[in-house]
C-alpha cells in the first residue's frame, strides 16, 4: 500500500483554491501541507477540502501573511505550533498521525524568505531568516522514541549546487548564499534528517520547485530553484517509492510561483 504527502506553497489559499481542488482531484495525496495561506483560521476555506475527503484539517493562520495548514484523509493528532524567533508569525504546525503500526510526527514549515539583501546589518528580514535557521537546528528527527518524523515545507533555501539554475550567479542571492546553505546542511546533519528529494534524485540532476513571477516566460527561461523540501527520519528512507515535482502546475490558471511536491511511500 502506498501513502503520499504533498507540500505546496499556495501563495493565498482563498485565491488559489480552484487549483488546489484541481490538484487534489487528479493526484489524491493522503495528506496536503500548505504554506503561505495568508488568512486567519476562521477565513480558511474548509468545505472544498472536506468535500474531497480531507476531513482532518489543522490551521495556523495569520491575517494577510504567512500561515500554514495540513489537510488529511487520516486523523491528525496532537496539533502543535512553534513560535519561532518569538515574533508571533504563523510559520510552523505539526501533527501526529498513524500509518499501520507506525506513528509519525509531521512538521509543516514556512521559513522566512529573507528579503533581497543578504546582510543582516542592513536587512532585518535576512537577520530574521538566519535566526529562524539557527532555531531549527534544535529540531531532531528522532525527538521521541518510537515516533518517526517527516518535515516538509517552503524552506526558502536551495542548499545544493544543482538546486539552482546557476550556482555561480546565485551565490550572492538570498536563498543560495553560503550562510543559508551551510545553515540548512547543519539543520539536516544535527537533526539526523534525510533529504528525500535528493535520495530519490541525486546530484548533479537539477531539481526546481519555484519559478519567479518576474520572468516573462518562466518555462523558456527555466531559472528555477529548489525551495520546497521533504525530509524524514532515517527509518522512513527505505520506504520512499518516489518524489513527484508537478512542474506543469506553474502554468495553471492564476498559479503560485511554487509547485506541488509529493513524496510517495510504501508503508
């Protein structure tokens, strides 16, 4: 039996609910994790998801900004949200679910983008991002005995050389600067995480999940970055069947600049 989890920065769930529904009808993941929902909990469009079988929904919302949500066909237990950097942003939510005899803790993150200038002395947004990364280093894949872990989300960092269209040209661009990429590698190493996307598709093959709105023809230019991630505790690695990056979604009507990324497990 397969089991699937999708992560997608939707860039306003109310605006883009039609393409969320389109995706769910076609691809039917067991769990959908959304980032940048840009609404408070009472404003979240629950019914369209419930009508498609996603009866279990938890939301960490914020007015007009940020926000994360998990919609699931399986029960979600122990809803938890962490206040990273102690600024009150809605950037994390987690839940426990069960798959057969396994108990799995699922984390859904929206890491700060960091602004345009990679210098915390003149850009507080970049400083916030670096502080957020530092706090994430405490998150362990094996935090609780007997519980596996999956971490997904828009982490706003493309950590490897082939996660961007041009490693050399992006070294001074926020999302691929050395301080960010080394920080993410340290989160993975200290936390004992597996980068499932790179387990499935090793370097040097390119992987992109985001294409800027600024490009006139995003598909022809293909100047993408891998900003969206799926990690797991090591015990789940052998059960990964595949990773699907739905590039075509970038060309849908009123698209997000991110596309859905789905991990399929045989558990």
